C-alpha cells in the first residue's frame, strides 16, 4: 500500500502523487473550489512545486483544459506517492 506523503514518504518536484481526500474545510464558493478538489480525488498528478507541507499540482485536465491552466495546493497528508 502506498505511504501517505505526510507520514514520512519523501516527495519533491517531479514526483507523482495520488490525491486521496479533499480538505474538509473547503468553501463551497462561486469558484467551485470544493468541486475542483473533489474531482482530483483518486487521480494522479506530478508535483510542480512545494512550500513546507503544501504541494502544488497542475490539475486543469480534470476540467477539460490543459493541466497548467488550473493548479491546487494540497496538504501532503492528503496524497500518496505513486511509484
């Protein structure tokens, strides 16, 4: 079973991760933030940037656009590393 990144697995830019959950406190706003995160759950993405325990993932393809058109910052404990 893959190890959750926030529990000691090493992740850096270029690593592939699978989003396993959405943050519980996301707003249900006009920007459809919660919908975007929910669409990412179960999918794999490359890490494009890191800042502390946050990982940036380019996720445009989940809404039918080029990956670089939309990105999310997600806590490391909400993803698993994909080998």
